[in-house]
C-alpha cells in the first residue's frame, strides 16, 4: 500500500472518535494501527455494505490489504472477517423494524418466498460452519451436564430453540426447564439459581431488558451463563461464561432460527456424549413411562 500523509492520519484519528460504542468497547482502550483504523472507519460509515462484503472487498473499500482486515477482526476478538461480518450484519438488522427488514435487498429476484427462505437458511448454516467451535459446544454441554438445574430463557419466538433444548435434555435425564414468563415470575425463577446451576439464554435480534437483567442476577449468584446470540451486547458479554455466536438473518420480516436449532442439536449430541450409557438408560425409562400410560397410539390403532 502507498504511504500515508500526516493529513491522512489525522483524518483517520478523527473518524476513530466517531466509532459506534460496540467497536470502541471491543478495542478496550487499545490503539489500533493505521490500517485497522481505516477498516473500523469503513465499518462505522458503511455497516450495510460491509455486512455483505468479502474479505477482499472489505480490504479494497478500506484501502488496505486482506491481512489487515483479518488482523483487525482478530484484534476485536473475532476469529476472522466472517465472524466480524456476521456481527456487523446482526447489529445492522437489529436497528431496523420488521417492515424495514422486509425492504432489505436479498438478491433473490425471480425466486418465490419458499426458495428465498431456503437459500437464506443454507447461507446461515454455511456461515455457522465458519463460526462453530467444537470445543465450545462441548464446554456448553458439560456445563448443562454438571448443573443441578438449568434455566432456559428466550423472548417470544426466539424461545423455540430453548423448548427443543429443554424437552430433549429432560428426555435424557437433565433438569432443564424453559421459562416463558416475565416480570416477577422471571426474577423469582432466576433468583433460585446458584453456583451449581446454569442459565442458557437465546438472544436474537432484540431482547427485552428483563432477560438481560436476569443474566446479571444469575451471573452474580455464581451460575454458569451460556449466551446464544446473533450479536455481542457489551452489557452481557463479560457476564457470559460461554458466548456462542450464530447468524440469524431471515429471508423476510423475521429472523431465522435455523442456525440456532442446529446449535441446539449439536449441544444435545455433545450432552449425550458426556455419558452415553446414562442418557440411553434414562431415555429408555422415559419411553417405558410413555408406553405404560398409553401416551401414543399403538401401531395400526385407529383414532377414535
């Protein structure tokens, strides 16, 4: 790259002062190099464009080389540009209303909503493949396995992956419960958590303050905190023992839960792997209960 003049450096420093709070918090008082400042400035000025950009496109936009883009992402605590790009995209979308999200261009001209949804979720799963940390998934599973009880939280439809986690974890013998109520009921439930317990929170798009406050209560009580999120909120990032990031962009008005559902399946598989014999034995016992009380119709039985 060509050398920079003093005027260029002063301009970069001025733009650095205008960085959004989440980027400033990620820097943690560290002074980025000139190239990194250019990358950060472009992210701040063009969040939509950078949320789609390839590593080479981001480098060209910031007038730096590809290695500088990667190093900047790593300086911010991300594994690389794809992880940082996912964070940029999630933060950009979270600032839009549902109707504004609908107007976002998804490059699916000529395709119907079903195909567009499938294409978006396939993209999300590919992005999850870049972000997924096998060791982290195993750590999350071990936290749930070791916990006396696990409380699962999620707002509205974002509780759906939590329902899957709670139901199937119970089926293999773990006290994992999805809590759907807010207000005093929520804080009563979280107040019961202690050092032997775990809190799992699904945090996508927008999350009510009370759930974020519940994270603070659980962390202060010594419970293990697992945050599954499509973006990193500074207020809770430091409280989470495990921050599991995933893409959540949908093809229409609402976020997609495809990646979150896949993550839950991965955690459940790792949970079984913690003690396969115990998981199988408990599951067999649960199925015997279902059979004893005729929970499901027998094969060939006609419905009355």
